C-alpha cells in the first residue's frame, strides 16, 4: 500500500534516492568495522549518491544529514535524507521540509572539523561495490 507521503508528498526521484540509501546502509556489515557515526556515514552515502551533506543538530544532538536536491533559491529548502536518524526506526528516513522551514528537530551549523576521513574513505570504497537499482 502506498501511503500519502509516497503518493503525494515526495517525488519519485526522492523516493528512489531513499530506497538507494536503504540498500547501501543494509549492505554495511554489523561487525568488523569501527563505530560509525552519522557524520561519516552521511558523507560516504552522500558521495555515493551525489548528495550534499549538512552538519547540524537533531534536537540537542550533533548530527549530519543529506539534502535530496541542491538549494534552488535562498528561500527554498530541499527535503532531507537522513541515513542515521537518532532514536528512531527505520534508520533511514526521507523527511519533508515543507520547502521553507526545517522540521522542528533539525537545525544546521557550520561544517564539522572532526570528520574521520579514513572511515569515510573506507565506507566509500565499500559502498562503491554495492549495486544500485536503475531509476
């Protein structure tokens, strides 16, 4: 069954990106990797899918997510693809921004300076081997 969000809110291209992100995250093994933070995971998935990363906060938690499309104007916000939503399931979620305001839990900040690039690179190499479905 398609729900309202799938049939009326999100365009097919964004739903496709969300499904691709789920496929990528599900391919990452549960063991054998160092602890993966959202900051590195979002960067790796963003590189694989060609999406812009945004550092910020989710409530009071430092967090990182992806924008599903580039900013078109100063007043237009793209929807969010969050690959590691804190304290929620499913882990990968597509979030509607209402185009002019962020959802109440999200606020952005300056880019982080503590990114573990070696982990991002390792994840990128792994994710490049995961086949993506055609649109």
